């Protein structure tokens, strides 16, 4: 780091986060919740969330959470006020992904299975988490059995990949359930072998990060680890999340994250991926506030830079070089690996970045299209007075920039390539400049940008499934286009990047990283 530059990482203590944690702890013991699950030990229930749904700075915001009973494979959705005692409870079809404890228990059962006996002691056999992560089955009486999915890579076998569905309650294993296709890939040697996540060492979910140059504060923001990122009640998260971002003392963003991430294969298989499962990458440095937060003394390297799935660190790494602070983590969803990355420059530029990679599996060899959707909750100089403007081609008598008055969506094109958000009173703002590799939406990707009025209930698009049809996993932001005014109000911009991933023909790639640049104007 340069001598006059300082990155400060501090513990973030906030009364609201403490209240959320208390609500999470007491929720399984609430009478309304116990009515749903009977005599189940509250300690056996799993709570996802709460996700807060209140207006900004609401003193007692509403929340939504999921409570799950893994033994009965049943969920309920709980809503109420954060500090209230009255709760609304309704059944939910959502089934959360396996925990690290469940994955460990499934591996132990698999290890004792006769079908795994010849593989148990071989060091070249890899057991990994596939997609989808669950292989539940329905009983004759309509109840369902929770089964943890595992993939097995045997490089000596005629078919290197097999799959197992593990019933933890019965200690039973079904090999190659119909849910999984036994594919053969022709690119696997170019992909790294998957490495399991490290045990969670605990540590803080949120920290405050300050960037100073010559004693002058440039950036001040709160950073949230992927494991705690919102929305949390569907167990998907949103990668590295930024909150309360200020540049040179002025508020820029209330919240910035990636709540929607999906993929469509050429054969029609689709997934809606999660981004709260942290996975190892290489980061050398020191941990100023305990586990999970590292200020690096050399550039961090995710799977995209190192080419390996192994690493010595799990969490969020920070690195400053040449006038830019990088805030980065690596997350996994089955055999996928994703780089969740933010770049904050001295000149006020914000560069969201998202990278795509995968570990050795036949499915990842098949051509597919990734779609990533950033949610950028702009609050330039505070909430409530922002305008959105669009720039097109320069024609006589046509203004260079024109204002968007009502909620709408856009596809990047020759005629519409740049946008900006400004405070209507001060004129301070940020331009949104698409990245060269960000692509253009196809029918599955839907659109490239959405310009919406802020609504606290619109943190994501409400999709809870992991797999399904294209209609099941496709982005559903269009439901929020209700013709509301976005003129001089609190606005949210959704920005999508699209990446064609074809490991068999790497020359068609335009890089594995997408993302726009947000540049300050009139600052």
C-alpha cells in the first residue's frame, strides 16, 4: 500500500443487527411456531433470516423468516414486526440447501455403504456437492423424505461421475437417482478438482470499512459477508453485500448486492444459484477483526486467478493497489464457483464485478449462459430526490440526456447504452457504464436493466427454487413494473450481466468476468 493510504476495517456494532439476531434465536420457541411443529425440540429447528422488509430507518420494521424442520422436511414462513409478539405463520414449499453438518453426515453414511467400499480408501476419488443439492422423494402418504445429494468422481471409472441420494434419518443411500443425468464431458481435464469448503470459523458478519488518503476519508461503508447477505429467508444470499456507501462524505448507495443469479444450459436444464456458501481462495495478510476478514499484503486469488479450487482463507479479503480497493470473496453453488467482487477507486468509481468458474464435472462442460443481476439502491445525497436519465445517440434537436419518468426496463443497444442517477437538487450523481463483456439479454435473461421505485418488499424476485423449468428459474423482475413514478423519488436500478460459458471452446469467451462501472458526476 502507498504510504499515505490507509484501509481501516472496524467492528460494526449496530442495535438493529443485534435485534435481528435476538429474533432469530427466540423464533423457534414462539408459541405460533411450536403449534406448527408440535413437540419438536426447538433446538432442532433451522431458522433462515429474518430478512427485514421495513422502510429505511424504520424503528420497528416488519420481517420475514423461514423455519425448517429437517426431520419432517417441512417449512413455514413467518412474518411479523421485529419487536412484536404477534406472528403470521403459513406453510411453505421451500426446502433449504444442506448445511455443512448435513453434508458431513451424508458423507459418513456414504462411506459405510457397500457401493462405496472399493472407493473409500482411494485418494484420487473426490466426493463433492452437485446440482441440485437435494434429491427428495415423496412417500405414498404424501410426506417427503429429505435426501442430501452427493457427487462422486472416480477418474479411473468408465463413467467418472456418479451420484448418491442420502437419507440421513434412515442411513440409506440410493445410487444414481433419476434426478441426475449421467453425462460425459470432453473438457473436464481443463477444470480444477473441487475442494470442500473449510469449517466455518465464526467471526463477524458485518464490518465497517474506511478508506483514507492523506488523512482524508474517501470511502466509508459497511460490508456484509456472503454467508449473512440479504435476502436470507430463502437461504440464497447475494454474495458480498455493501451498505451505507459514502464517497467523500456523501451518501451514494443504501445497499448494493446480487440477489438473482441463474443459468440456462443448451439442453434446457436451468438452475437458480445461491451465493451464501463461502468457499476457500488464496489470501495472505492479517485479520484485523477476527476470522473471515483479511486485509491482504499481496493480491488475493480466487479460482479465476489461481486456477485451483484450493485456498487458505474463507470470507472477505481486501486489497489496495494503484488507487483501487478490491473487496472480494468466492462462493460456491454445487460445482459452480463464483467471484463476488467490488472495486472502489480513489476517484469515486465503483466497479461491481462477478466472475464465473466451475469444478470438474460433465455438466459444466456443456455450453450454458449465466445471468447475474445486481440490485443498486441509489440514495444520492440521501433518499427521496433522485432522477434517472438515459443517453442515446446525438441527433439534431434531441437532448443528449432525457429523463425517465416511470418504471421501465431496458435492453442495451446501439441506441441506449448509458444511464445516470442524479440528485435532482444537488446535481451530484453517478453514470452507469456497461462493461465490454456484459452481453445482452436473450429471452431467458429477460432484460439488461430495470428502473424501479424503491419498495422494501422488492429485495429479490421471490423465486425460491434451485432447479426447474425455464419458467421456474427465470428472472421475474417484470412483476415490479407498475408504472409508478421514478421522477425525484427513491429509486433502485437492477443491472444484469450475461456470460456465455463454453469450456469446450474457450476461444469464444470474452473473459469470465462481467460488470459495469459506476462513475461520479458533478462530485
